[in-house]
């Protein structure tokens, strides 16, 4: 489902063009619908761990500097590794609390290959020991992928592969805005919950196993 198709479906399901009226908060029709869609996307992204939420970034730390900047679109960490400059081996750092690093490596002169890291603030990690070389670091992290409302092609992974969750999530937001009837709201929520459950099975179930290690799902035959 493309962005244009999604907008058309929202208007058709709700039988509402969401005009720019006194009750719209001075938002245009497009702004109202985009808000519904973005809120639905955030609901999905924060309840289901999609592969589309993971991103990879590499960069070098600075010798003598214990802080490592996070990417601007960083939301949460998945893993942080240092790559040995000689062997090329990956060594994954252990996540600790800032207090632990401050106590275990109290002096800035405690330098070496980083073994631990902690979240220092929303813009940076703190490494320990302080890097003694410009090690190449590889970060896997969670981020919000581009919204279908701003994607240049009007397409996203969610819209192409599981548009039911996106549609019914958007309808929930739209009907809440409309202060719609409770029975219709309950119907939309039931359809959203069903779609989200199936998407969760795909993302957190099927995408994390294969039939070589895990038996195929079997249902008893009567």
C-alpha cells in the first residue's frame, strides 16, 4: 500500500475528508491524516521489533577521548563492537553503568582497547578503558525508519509488507480524533490487534529461526 492509497483508504473507511475547520486545530486535511499515520507507525515501531528498525554504523573512536558520539537517528542500542586493527576480529563491548566505569577506570590515563561502554547521555556513549588508538567501532542500533508520509517513493517496508497493521493503526488514531462511536472503535482495535499479532509473529518469531535449528510448526490432524 502506497501513501496515496493509505490516505484514500483512511478517508473512505471513516467517510471523512478531515476538512480544515475550527475543530481541526488549524491543521489542513493532509496534516491531520499524516499525524494519524505517524502516530500509528510509532505505536507499531515501539511494540514490535521489526528488522526494518535496525541500522548499522561504523566509525573510529578518538585516542585519549573516552566519549563516542551516537548517530543522530539513534533510539536504542543493539550492540557495540570494537574491531581489532591487526586481526580484524570483532570484540563486543559489555554494557555497564556509568558509575561502574568511573570507579573501575577512575583515571583518564587508564587507556587501552575498550571493553565496556555505558550510555552517558542522549548524544554519546562513554568507553572504558579510554581508547589508546583510533579503533574502528561498529554499532548496531534501533532507529525510526522514514515515515511513509515523507518517503520520496511513497512506499515503506511496512506499507509494502504489512499494510493491514498500518491501516488499522491509522484508523484508530483517526477515529479517536473524530471522537467516534465506541463500537466502531472497538472493531478497529480488534482488527489492529489481530494484524499486530501476526506482524509480531513474523518479526519476532519467523525472522529469528529457521527449520535447520527449529522444527516446523505443525497442527494436529484429526
